[in-house]
């Protein structure tokens, strides 16, 4: 039976996570797994189809991607299409609210949320389409990570070892086989396709992951929106794994907590499913597991069913582990044996930054930077950082019994401690071991906890409204859903435009250099890309980026 948003209220804190239940009813044990399969399939289809609309429309734009005026016009053209499609979704939702006493409102709101998640990441993918108009090459051509990935993918799909046994194999095999099927084995040209498709898939994948824990609109507002601070069109798989891994780990701990009283068949199926999914994510990008492992272990011990069913809890954990090893055991063994000898001694811009600052990762292409971090109003911290730390405490205050909050807090603390440990040994070992990558995990977990404060407060308001007339003057929950979708439409549009603008080609020391180089690499037929600067190109493309990337420690030696 479908529960309308007007009837939904929160369960008491003692009953677990923030699921929604009808008054006097039993809460669904998982808002994703308990939904009818046809509706879940519909949500997924709407999200992924919506993600493809804007990139396909962007292919028809007639403009020079190296001209700044053309770039701005292109972003505005995508924004216009995004706004019109989003307003159409909103209009259908409003009609559903008013028609037939809102009987189909929850169903329409479900699909509208999925559609908006897809449109938002499709916006960033459309920006990548604009940035690469006229060139068949991926961002950065055959230079840097792009060149290595293209080379290694070609090797593994032809039965040869890649250049790095510890590099995650899933992206390499995906690129290699995609190239075989659709690009005649050309992994370079295929990588351009997957950069665009990967960025487009970001929103739907994050949305569907958070649907394991939250209702549609809440998944969009409190799960998907924070993830857009990390969306990446250059190597989309690494950030996608992070933003998907967090809700998957939270859902895993939730199911571990419930395993003590679960029936054997669903317990085994869920454990095997979680293990296989975690294994697939590990094969795609494994770094986030290192930063998260200690925190998730602490959370798992906290929510293990010590009193209600130890044996079933152990079986759940064991089956999950076996399924995980079945999927990625070979790669994990390689990581444990050969990864010990892998040393990262490439000092980057962020390695000279205060290690407690994590709100923005500038990479080895930081762009135009003066004093960094910028001086803040409170003891050197800006108000955004102060509010984030306040939100960490407020989230625990409001949700101390909820795995949704506790697991994320544990992951934040785990990444923080490992970051400081590695950074504290940096001078002694002359290695950095990619510790600055924890910026992304710390930022995402912090933003999630900020969003969850709003989530928990809204649930308490819903409780009070359902309990008595104290809040009777407030509009109904249908109006809240419409207002939320309206605000998210323009917020997603602004964030997606800013993230797409990061990749507009320019000859400067930032990510803008990546598509710029793509327009300067000679094509396989010997001609230059359509918009090559001054009609000139070369085998490797413009190499001026080499002079832009300098050793940030040079002045300190």
C-alpha cells in the first residue's frame, strides 16, 4: 500500500533510523527494499533517462568551446533547458497534488525526485560535451592520468598486465570492453564517452543509493545535494564510489543491527548482496575503504545485535565478508602484498596547506591562488567551517540512536585521524600517501551531517504536527514537498553550472587545462580538432601545462 506524504510521520528515536510510517502503522524496514520492484525500476529508469537528456541536447549547440563568450552562452543554454524540464516536473507534481485529492501525489513526487537527480548530473555531463565539442579526445588527451588509463585499459582487455597492479581494475576493464564494443578498440576515444556518461550517471547512482535509507524527496535533498560538491567529469568513478559507499555502509550497519531478529533467507540474501556490492565498489576505487574502515568497524560493533541474536549477527557479517572476498579477493590480496611497496612522494599544493583545512581540495592544478586558506572570521576559520562543526554536534544530539548519523560521524572521525597520522609522518618519510584525498570524504560527511540536521528537525516538526494542533497553522506536507522541489531545482541548477564551468577549456593552471589540451592533440587521421587554437596541433598536444605544475616544496628545500 502506498503511503502518502501527508500521512507520513517519523518513528520515535528508539525505533531506529529515520524511516517514515503511517500513523499507527509499522515502519517499513527499508524504504528501498520494501518498495514494489516495478516502482524502483521506474525510479531508476526515470533517473538514468533524465541524465541523458541534457548531454544529448548539448551535442547540437553550435559554438566554439575555446571562446569564453561561447562557453557562457553554452552554460546558459543548458541552464535554460534544465530549468524548463525541471519546471515541467514541478508542474506535474503540483497537478498531482490538486487532482483527485492528491491520490497519486506520492507516486509523482517519487518520479519527479528521480528525474531531478538525473537532470542535475546530466547538466554537468552536458558541460563536458560543450568543453569537448570538435575533438574526439578525452579530457587531457593522452597526458597524465588520462593517458595512463587509456594505455592500461588497452593492455588489460588484450590480456596484458596494466602498468600498475594496484590500480583499480574495474574502470580499466569497463573502458577496454566499451572500446571494443563501440569504438573499434580505440580506448582513447572511448574514454571521452565514459567521462561524459560517468558524469551523467553520478546523480542517478547517488539517488538510488540513498533511497535505501530515505524517502524520495529526502534522498534528493539530504543525500544527493551534498554529493554535488564532489561531482567530477574527468575521472568520475572515484568520486562516485565515495558518494555511493557512504549510504551503502550505513545501510549495511542498519541491516546488521536488525539481523538478530531477521528470518534466515532474507538475512543471507541481504548479506550476500551487500558483500557483492561492496566488492564491486572496491574494484572500482579502493581508497575510500582505507579512510573509512576503522570508523565503520567501530559503528558495526556498536550496532551488532549482542542481545537479540549474536549467531545471526555473526552469520550476516560472515556471509557479507565471504561475498566481498568472492568478488574482489584477488585484487585485495594484490593490494596487501604489492601495495605496501607503493610510495606516493608527489607533493602537491594541498600538502603545504594547514592539515586541519579540508573544505576545498585544490589538487596539483590549484588555479590562481593568493593567501590560502583564506583568513576566516573565527580563529582563522570561516563561518562555513564553524557551522559544519556545529552541525556535527547537532546531528549527534538529535540522532544519537540512529545508525544514519553515527556511521557518518565515525567515518568522519576515521578519515580525520588517518589524515593527521600520515601528515604527521610526511617530513620523516618524504611521502604523502594521497592523504589529501581525505578532503573529499571529510567534506562529504560534513555536508551530509549538515543536511541531516535539517532532516531530523523536519521529522520532529512532523511528529509535533501529527501529535496536536500546536503547529496547525503550517501548510501540509504536500506543500512542503513542492516547496522543496522548487528550491532544489534552482539550487541544483546553480551548483551544476558551477561544476560544469570548472571544465570549460582555458590555458591556465586549473582543471580548465584538461579540455584545452584535448583540442590541441592531432587526431588519428592526421588532422587537427575543429577548434584547435590557431589551427595548430601536435601528437601530444599543448605541453605548456608541464611548466604550470611545479614542485610546491621547492621553495622550502
